[in-house]
C-alpha cells in the first residue's frame, strides 16, 4: 500500500500555488497552499518521489517550477488549460478545486495534455518570443515617428522611410523644435531596437546553422532562419501530427466549424496554437507568393473572391502543409511549375 500511485494536481500562480494529492480511488491524501519562492518549491519537490504523478497547467514563467518538481516526481504532465476549462466548468471555482480537478482528470486517464519540450527547445522559444517583441516594439516606434511628422504635414516619400534616403528626408524636414526633439528621441529608440534585433538575430542564426532540421525547413520558400527556428522550438517533434491537416489545425490556420444536426456554421480560423508561428507564416506570404507559382495562383484565386487577409491566411496554411511534408519526409523542398 505504501507504493500506491499518487496523483498531484497543482494550480500554479505567480506568487503561490495550491496542490491536492489523491490516491488511486480519488480520496484526498493531502492538500495545501505554498509560496513560489525557490526554497518553498524545493521543499515541496523533495516531498515527492517516484509514486507521484504531477499535473500542472503551464504558464509562461513556469518552466523553472516544472523543472524542480520533475527532478523528484515520477512523472510530470502539462494540462491543456483551454480543454480542461471546457471539461471542468464549475460554479464553485477555487485554486484548491482547480488543483483537485487536474489530479482527478489525470487519475482517470482523461487529462488533455500539451506537448512538453525539453530545456533546449524552451530556450529557443524564449529567443523567438523576445525577437517578436522587439520587432513589434520597433514597428510601434516607427509608426509613432511617422505620426508625429504627419501632424506637421511631413510625408516621407521613399519606399523605406527608415532607410538612408528616408532618414535624410527626415533630417531636412521643416518642423517645430518640439517635434524635432520628439522625433530625435524616437529615432534613438528605433536605432537601439535595431541593434538589439541584430544581436538576437545573430544568436538565432547560430541555432539555424547548427540544426539540420532548420536547414531543411529553410528550403521552403518564405521560411527564413527566424521561422525555421520558431518551428523547431514550438513544434518540437513533427511526428506528433499524423497528417498535414492536423498540423494546420495545431497552428490555428483552419476554419471554425460548429455542427448540430443538419445545421453547420463556419467561421474564421481557430487561432489556436502558438500565435508567433501564425504571425511568422503570414509574414512569409509575400516571399512565398513571389517565388512559388502554385502559391501565387492560390493567392490570386482567393483574393478574387475575398479579402487580402483571407488570401494571406490561405497561403500561410498552404505553406504549413508544405512544411509538414518536407519535415516528415526529410527531403528538401523543390518548386513545381504549377
């Protein structure tokens, strides 16, 4: 009886976590609430052994917690938060009840789980997420520069306002002293962000050059080193997806469908899965359309009957299917005439 398997549900928050331990029959063995300070988490982890199967809903900052607990517990499972909420919707919602639900779902074998990456993939994810934040921040700063200049009727006529010619136009623009001061400050921020992006891009480039799968993925039109490393980091093992359709669904690029009897309602894409991958694939569309005849025809056909956004999503979904075939078949991509 001493070696009976135990199930530990953990409801993790930034400053504290609640846990409930159940036996094989669903009886509560122990429960409590502890701080997420390292000493407290380490002490809790030391109370676990090979009998304990732990389940936790992963947070952005929870990998260190999972790592500490995983060193002592028999197994660690990551719950799919969205699907757990659908299964366990309750009027009485507390941290303790949430932890018990997780433990119960694991005990009866009905826990919806998410993929658990190794430490290296987690570090790659951090690189990609940081790169995306820098890109979005720089875009915001650039838009602010153009907006401030626009208030005084200044329009930069070059295709790249922040290239050499565009910056020369900004320097020659006749604006008030206050506007000039604001623009100069924003441009300093933009230059700093550009330097940071270059540095983080070099680190990502090293990863892409050293990883064989990344090199394979980069043969696909529109997939550069950033997108290739992002795919490796967030997908992990392509074998998790038996078909290209499953892979597209994971990326959230398939339309919503709600069917009840004879009634079928469709909608926009599900937008499930890593948003950074959808963002990168949509960003890759212009390059893919220019270089792949099939994708250009697809883009034109969808654009004829719908919007630019819909056409980009359709091409991004097609690129995702190509990526699945290239990755699963372990062969470089080659263009076809149609």
